[in-house]
C-alpha cells in the first residue's frame, strides 16, 4: 500500500483552557478535493492553519508524501492558500500580485511573464493585469488570489471560506470555475466552508467537523444516505427527527417504539435496549397516503401544503403533536388537503436510529 | 416622474451644502483671526525686519549664505536633523511594529512608557540624559564595569549626545502615526506573503514597508522638521561644536541684538519646512489615493 499524499494524524490544539480541535485524523489522496464542513467554531480553520503552518498543534502530526510538514517554515512549505478576507497586496497590480510568489522564488523574468499570463487566463482575468486590487470587485479579487496561489504549481491548495464574502450568484459562478480549475490543474485542494450546498457541489469527499472533532468523512452521497450521527444528518440536507425508545438491537437494525406505542424499524449502530433515541427520515423519503397501504404507517394530520413547482411541501402533525416536513412529487400529493387525516409511510431502510 | 423629482432635488441639496460651507467658515472665523494675529503677524514682522534692518535690501540673506560660519550652521542643522530622523526611524519602526503585534496587555504598557516620557518636562528629560551620558554617568560606568570599554566615552557635547537626546524626544512623534498605519494593515496580508514563499525579510521589504510607507514618510517628515528647529536639547547636549540654527538665532537675538540676520535665518528655516511639507502633500497625497480601497 502506498503512503497517502497528505496525512493528518491525531491533531490536537488547545488555547489555554479551550480545546480548539482534538483527535483530528484524515488521509487525503493526491488530486482530491476535500472539504471541511462544519458550524462556526468547530475547528475547520484551526486544522487548515496547522497544515499551512500558521499555528502549531499541541499534539499530532501532518505528513506530506510521508514527510513531516511541521518542522518546515510556512514560507518553505510550498503550499498555496486563499483566505476568506481579500489578501491581495493592495500596493501591487494584479499582474504583480500573481508574479509575487515567483519573484520571491527568483524565477527568471521570462518565465514569470509567461506564467502570470497563463494564470490570469485560467481565472479569466487576462485583461485586468494592470489594475490595482482596490479597483476590482470582491469576486474578481478572489479569482486573482486563486491565480496567485496556483502560480507556483503548489501540490496542495488550501482555501478558508474563500467565497463567504460574496453574494450567492457570484459564489455559484466561482464554484463552477473552481471545479474547472481543479480538473484542469489536478491540484489537491483542502477547502473550508460552512455551507453544505457548496460542500456537496465542489467536493470529492467531505469531512464534517463538530466541536473540534471530525464526525464523519465520506462522499456527499455517503454522508447524505448513511449519516453516522444525528449531527451529520442534521447538518447535511433536511431531516425529520422523531423521538423513539429502542427495544431491541439486531444486526445493524433496531426495533423501537414511538411515543404513541407504535413500533418502527430502522438502521442503527450498537444500542442499549431501553435507551432513548431519535429516528431520522429525510422529507423526500416519506409519503403521505389518504389510507394505509401497509402495516407500518403513522397516522397524521395535514397541517400545511406548499406548491413548489417541481414538488409539493407538506407539514404534517403526528399523534404526539410534532410537526414533520414531507416532500413529494406534485401528482402524488393529489387528493390531500389541509386538515385531512392521512397515513405517513416510508421504507424502513430510510429510517436511521441515532442516540 | 422620477426625473422631474431628481432635477428638483439636486440643486436643493447643493444649495444646502453651500450654505453649510459658508456657515462652517463663519464658525471658523475666530480661529482664523487667532492664527492671523498670533502666527502670521509675527512671521511677517520677522520677514520685514530681515529685509529692512539695518538697511533695506537682501544683505542679511547674502551674509547668511555667504559666510562660512553660517553655512556651517545650516549644514549642521540639516545633518543633525537627518541623522536624528534616520536613527529615530531605525528605532521607531520596530517599536511601532511591536506595539501593533504585542498582546494588548504588553502594548498598553509600552504605550504608557512612551506617552509618560512624552509628558515629562523636556528640560528635565534633557538634563537626565546629561547626567546619564557624562564621563562619570551611568552609561559609561556600566560599559566600564562590563569591560566593553576601558576609557570613558565622550557622550555629551558632541553629535552622539545630540543624537541620543533628540532621538529619544522624537520617538513618540514617529511611533504614534506609524503605529496607526501598521495597525491598519491586515495581518492576513502578511500571512499571504508567507504562504507565497516570502521569507521574513522579503515580507518586510516587499509588503510591509511599502504598505507602511505613508506612515513612515509623514512620521519621518514630522521628526525632521521638528529637529530642524529644536533648541533646548542641542544646546544642552551638543555643546558649541555642533551649533544648530535655533541656537544661532537665539544668539543673534540675545547677545548680538541682530534682529535682521536672525529674521533671515528664521525665514530660511520656515521656507525649507514649508517646502518639505509641499513635497509630502504632493507625493504622499498621490501615493495614498493610489493605494485604492484598502
Ligand atoms: N486565538 C485563539 N484563542 C482562543 N481560542 C481560539 C483561538 N482561535 C480559535 N479559538 C477557538 O478554537 C475553536 C475553533 O476555531 P476555528 O477558527 O478553527 O473555527 P472554524 O471552524 O474555522 O469556525 P468559523 O466557521 O467561524 O471560521 C473555536 O472555539 C475558537 O473559539
Ligand atoms: Mg474559520
């Protein structure tokens, strides 16, 4: 087995009493687009900054191609980085900004010129070479920052919420360009965001951070279909969480009962019988029927319905007065109206029981 | 409809702005008057005396620029001011940088030290330096005790004394504006320089210094101009060998009662100062707007 391109091992970082990150471990393949996703304060930036060299871990190791990065000064790590705030050098033109990393490496002038041109073309800003950063929009500045970070062909590109300050339309535009740049250059990218949609759109794999730890690592599909915890399920996509009491554990499946005594089954990790838990079901995997079609169905009342063009959104109320969200194709929702009693159904493999 | 509205609104606003401006000038009148009486009138009197006494003409200026002694004083003045500015920059830049990056507790302490020294009486501070720097003073005794030297150094009544004393006095005038400039620089800009591969030295030379240039220039100019006209410290710490312009003027007025020549010297100093100020406005004004949004 070959050594992984980038290995993050047992990272821990504390500030006095505050534990910023703990037990952070991750292997990243060459050319992979890996995203750190998590709420504010979950330790994404701290992890990234340790890889970049701006912070030293209290414990742990970072290896690039099997060699430790921690003893290497930030300016010798040969890593590219794009920050959330615009960090172009305000006194240098766009061209000079992109040339900066090549200048400090004392590359020949002819090479610098060619490379700057190539990088500005990559980010579609060839005509802006002589502008000052202050004369450009935020989106353009971030594109220049990407060009600057890639100018010296770093094997690894770090990005800390580079699009957070941009409006939605611009963000989507640059996300699209980032995917293209990733494909064209083959650079390995570590990307930080707290926007799940952005993470799903860009990444090969996503590491979900929560309170300084990685909760789960996987492709977007894996995280969505098989979340390992209630936190991940809640953070990626929309979910319904129903209170249950676990009665029996089988091989990867649990039998549980709802507050009204009705039995239900779902995927589950190891569970102690008798403990309280939560059953998670995605809104689009639930169906509302006027009458029960199988034994497993929850009697509900339709409280609200919204026509969304491609689908219908329902709010239904359970016997224990909890509101659940349901999404169905428009034609499947025919015959339902607000206030009517109905039966809520889902396939039991779409139910996940969490602690 | 909207066009009609805006065509009415614009002149209305302009009229309001104009009236606000004239009102502002009216409010400033007492200050302007004060400046006129206490600043412009003495300067004009001085100028007048420099071209009228003892007889009308430019002979005072001719004497000032023709005599070896006086030219020497001019040279000393500019040299001392230049050396002081340079040393103040060399000490002040790291100090301002420290102030900007130290944790708040420590930077507050450093600030307090700076301001406290600034608020202490000038004469007291200068005498304190005389005591510290004399042959049997603390500095010489420490150096002798450490075995760095075996003869006491002559640290007062020469260029060294003036430079030390003046640098100390000028330091806050450089550090305070420079600190404000440095504080405004986003630390992640320097981080970006580091990830780009710049060494500390390259970051300083290629990013920090250019960004700090407006602060450096205005602080340095302030120090230079103040040094040009400084009297107390050069007189006490410099002795007679490095007479500066302010001392010359004092001597001309007090001992020789030569108001004409003193006026000419003072006027030359004023013109040089204003000239430097104009240069700063011209080049740094342009430089700053070129910096763009940040
Ligand atoms: N200099 C510091 N001193 C003390 N605590 C810090 C410091 N820097 C970060 N922390 C703490 O470490 C934790 C992780 O911070 P980090 O910046 O990595 O979060 P993040 O996931 O990047 O959040 P965000 O999405 O808001 O950027 C937070 O609880 C934060 O308060
Ligand atoms: Mg962050």
